[in-house]
């Protein structure tokens, strides 16, 4: 029996690269499709490229992720995250395969005191969040055979992310000020990739409606950005890096074009109950990524 073939959009993204790395160990074939073959701003390019990949399932991971820049590039953000995501889902329907779409905590306004559930009202406060919410709507409208996975605070050995920024700054700085009043669930892209592959296998094997819909997919536990930074530097010391002192500051003390959600904590209980998938504790995965980069 040939291995499951999963096409993932976005060749250079953190999740796509993590899926490519994990594929052989998990016994699946990962085909990454991206520019120049696929351009989410050119919907006509999407179906032919995905058709050529002959997938059993499609992971829709490519996105416009420049949160601050999106405020002045609204058209591009909505073209990629909204219409582009919808076009990927339309292609999945045309090919008769399930689509697993990656979304974000930014679809919420961050004002809830507890962890967000999939059933909570959305209310994005940024162009990025609004464009990702539009993508969710377009994916759901395009095909019933979809699952939307919201994640948050993604880091990995690939691309640009908070963990890599902290390690870079820690090389030349003895002290840093980091926001301490925004809370979330740091999530390793490798853990997301593993979860997506497991979910794709389940969706291909079963047409049960329980496996369709919206799910939250984040690392276990929670932190604020200052906590996350301290853990990164603590792990780095194990590889001979000098200590870095982290001082927690307020969001007001760190001006930004976009108001970040104060609460990005997502409850992943539904994912555990229906799929049986639980991502590892964020500290464990942080240590693993730091070791990959510095070990």
C-alpha cells in the first residue's frame, strides 16, 4: 500500500518545512507546493499545481503573516488569507479530498478572561486577524470536507519567529525588556505538523462529521511573552550561552501598529476529545527547538 500523500501549501513556511522533515518518520509523503508554481494571489494557479501533486489530503498552511505590515497592505492580506485560502479549499473539493486549514488566535479580540473555545464569538482587532477569519469563512463555504485548526505563538528552527529573535538578541545583550501582559500558548511548528499529519490520516480514513469543523491546536500550558523569553534563555544557558535578564513590561510600553490580543490562550480540549491529539508541554518543545538550533 502506497503511503498517504499530503500536499501542503507554502514551501518556506514553518509548518510546511516541519511537515517535510517529519514525513519520512511518520510514513507519509509530503509534497510542498508554493511559489512560483502556486501563488495564492493568483487563484487560477492553485488547482493545476495541487492536481499535479495527486494528494490524498491538502494542508492549507501558506499565509500572509506580517501582522504589522498587513495594516497598510490590506488588499494583499485579504487576497492571500481570504480568497487564496478559499481557492485552496475549492481545489480540494474539485479533487475530492479533505482540506485542513491553519488559522490563528488573532480571530479573537483577546478580551476573554478564560481560554477561548471554538464556539466563542470571533472579533478580530487587526487586518491580519480579519483576513484570517475571512479565510475560515471561505474554506467552510467551499467544501464540507474541511477542518480548520487555529494555533498561536508559533516557533521553530525555520524562518523568523520569537524564539529565534530572542536567541539572536541574547548573543549581544545582557538584559531585555519583553511584554508580560499578553498571555498565550507557545506552539512548536513541529508539534503542529505532527498534529496535522495525524488529523489528515483520520480525515482520509473516516468521513465522520465529528472530524470536520473548527479545532484549536496549541502547545500544552500557557505563558506570557516574558515567561517564554526567560525559558528560551534558560535553555540556551545549557549550551554555553551567557545569562540574559528579562524584565516584563506592559503592552503600552512596547508601541506597535497592531493591538495584540491580551489573551491568546486557546483551549484544545475539543481536539483531544475528538481526535485524541494532545500537543506536548510548551517548555519541553521549546527546549527541543533550542537544542536543534544550538546543539
